[in-house]
């Protein structure tokens, strides 16, 4: 599970996931962002959009060779599962994120992966991206392939 949920997204993550899965609004997506420097979790939780988060000098997006944000659309997401009535929750999952030939020319050591909601991938800016969760991710690039496992037990548990 993600290490932390941004305050702006608490109680809303299932709805954002459902928006993307149902393609309503059209062109909505979840966007995965890697950070090579990040503030403490309690400070991260307070941001309401990606632009303000990245505007803080303590947070730096990855820039290693072959890095690009991962955009997940309706086709990439699994259907919302039935509730686990025994344990009283619903677990949402995201696909793992593989990057080939990560780094080599420019390398980074990552600290976090952010999952953000983009209501419209065709015209928005980082100010439109709502940060949902952050999870620890420590990987140093060197030109080889890397894979970020979003989590074996699911990405987010709605309780």
C-alpha cells in the first residue's frame, strides 16, 4: 500500500480511480511521478496539487535518462473489485511500472513515487494534477532496466 495519502485526496481516491476507469470525464488519467528528492511524509501530505509540490525546493522530480511520467488510462486499470466483506475494504491495484535503460547518461537515486489524478490529459498543467498517494521507492539508475512494483497487496485500500 502507499506510504501516505495526501490530505486533499482522503476519502476521494476510489472516486478518482472510478473516473479514470469509466473514462468520465474523457481523457482523465492517473499519472505516476518519480521523485529524486522529497520532503518528509508529513510535509508532503499537505500539498493540493503537483505544481505546488514540485515548486518546493525539497521536492525534485526525476530526470534520469529515459524517464517520463507514466500515464494510466482506463485501459490500464483493473475493474474495481467487489468489496472484501470479511475484512471490510476494497483494494485498488495499479500495474507495475517498468522503464528500460533507465539512466546511464543522467542517473538519479529515487525517493518516492507519487500517484496523481489528472482530470484532463489534453490540456492541463501540473497545477491541475491532484496528488493522491506517495510511496517510498529507492532505486538508483545506472542504465539498466528498473521496475517499480506498485505493491503486491494492491496500491490502495479503501476502508
